[in-house]
C-alpha cells in the first residue's frame, strides 16, 4: 500500500514531480491505482486496524486528488509547500489594471445580460484571460520558483474563475 508520512506531499503520494504543469492523465492513473488498492472490499477480512488504515488512505487519496486536479488549488498548495500563504481571506489587493478589467467585465455583464452573442464574446475574453493567467502561474512556479508572484496570480485567477461561473450562469439562463 502507498505510504504517506507527515513529511511527504501529495505529489510524492501519487509519484508525480512537484510542479504546476502536471500530467493530468498520470494523476488520474495514480489515483485510480491507489483507490483500487485501498478499496474497502479488499480489506473486508482485514483487522480493524487494516480497515482503518485503508479508509484513511482512501480519504487522503481523495483530498490529494481534488487538490492537484484543480489548477487554483494545486497552485495554492505548491505555494503553501514553499511557505507562501496566499492569504485569500485577508489579502484582496490587486493591481489597478486588473481591477479595471474586472469592472469592465462586470459592466458588460450588467449592460448585456440579455444579449447572448455579446455574452459569448465576453466569455471568450474571460477564458483567454484565464488561460494567460495560468501560463503566467506556470512560469512563476515551474520556471522562476517565485511563489509570492504565483500567489498574487492565483488570487487573480480566483476572481476570474468566479466571474466566469457567474457569466456562464447568465448565458445558461438565456439558452
């Protein structure tokens, strides 16, 4: 059975390199392999201790998988491993240009909430911004090892992601 001590991390747990740009199919395969190994049916005849360990491993695998699969959670986790707390609850400072772009998007959404083509064009712009931010995060973490910069970018990505969900809901309501 896979083994995880307190000093290990989710990447090592799944046998992956610690980097933002991970091999998602390899993550999926490692997760499924662990889930098969710790499945309750495989430990039904085991001792209480073996059953408890299998359950703990399954829970850990789920948590680790959900963290690494989501780009924002993965980035925040890597920053945390390197001693950088993104301080999502307390640090809402963002660059002025970013805030202006957010205000423009918000105005467009409010003014064009019945205009499907305009909303779809806005979604393209938001998705492009999201993709560009992910590229910057990848460069900050995997390239420059600048976890402070990555944390700032991740806070911005959270804003973008939240707006994209809201925009998607508005578009869905029109269809």
